[in-house]
């Protein structure tokens, strides 16, 4: 018996557009968080007496957690549905921004970035949602919107951080937290489930860990395949 099956009913056009807007905002705000801290991070670091290595760690742990958690959350969404994972990601992202704003130590700063990176890993779930709710003729458009959200978040993040950081170092992250909470409410009202999980399917820890455990082998295999093709 398969673990889950996609919802077969095509959602109405207005409902599909609202869902795509939620996904667009989710990805854009998540990627916004990657760069929004860059302009004022050195000031935070100076207050907490953090060196260059600490600054690099704060920046890199976001991407590291996103890399590790994306396949896990994608696998989890196959069992519990896309909507709960996306909602959890929005809630966690808002919480991480808030923690960052109130951070008084390097440990809190690092924890907030790690939490946000883990929650930003819902990008893979957003892509799966688009695949669930579009046919072959519309899928490229949906995936293109997700890609555009990536670019928008990367561009606006540092700009907003620098602009809002003039009044207060906490203002940019509190602003981003408010955006996440607003999108969470919007998602609660307008984001339907796109994937009907099998209620009898069992979710085991080994299944969740398998994508992470197999990641080095997959990357190495891909690299060896490319070398073989070049040779």
C-alpha cells in the first residue's frame, strides 16, 4: 500500500491562485531572512564580543540547517500532508525572528539562525505543493513563481535590513516576524491541503533520517558520474 496519494480534485482557480500567493510569500520571506541580518550583524557581534569566526558561523548555520532539514521535511510532508509542514515552518520562522530580535548572547543568536534555517527548509515542501496542484501545462509557471520568490527574498533581505536598521537593530527582524505571522494567518484561511496522506501509514525515524544518511553517497555518486562523463 503506498504511503500517501495526492489529492485528485483540482482546486478552483481562485483557490489555486491564493495558495500560490501563500507559497510565494512563504519562500520569499524565508529567503529574506538569509540576508536581512547581514547589514547589522557586525554591530550585534561587536556588542556580544563575537569575532569573525562567530559571524561566519551565524551566517552559515542557516544554510546548513536548511540543507539537512529540507529532505526530512519533504519526506514528513508525504506522511502528514503539505499544509501542516508549511504552517509549522511559518510559525517557526516567525519565532526565530523574534528570538533573534531579543537575543542577548551569541548562543541565542546562533539558535535563532539554526531554527530559522530548519524552518526555511519548507521550500522543498512548497515545491511539492506546486507539483501536487498543477498539471503539466501550468507546472513550469508555478515552479517559476517559486524561483522568483527565491530571487526576491535574496535581493530584498539586505536592502530591508539596511533600511530598517537605521532606526533600531531589532526593527528589521521584528518586521520580518510580523510578515511571517501575517502570512501564517493568510495560510490558515486560504491554503488547502494538496496531498492526502494514508492514515494507516507508519512513520519511522529511519525513514526520516534516510535522506540525510544517503546524502553523501548521492552527492559522491553524482560527482563520479560527471567525472566519468567528462573522461
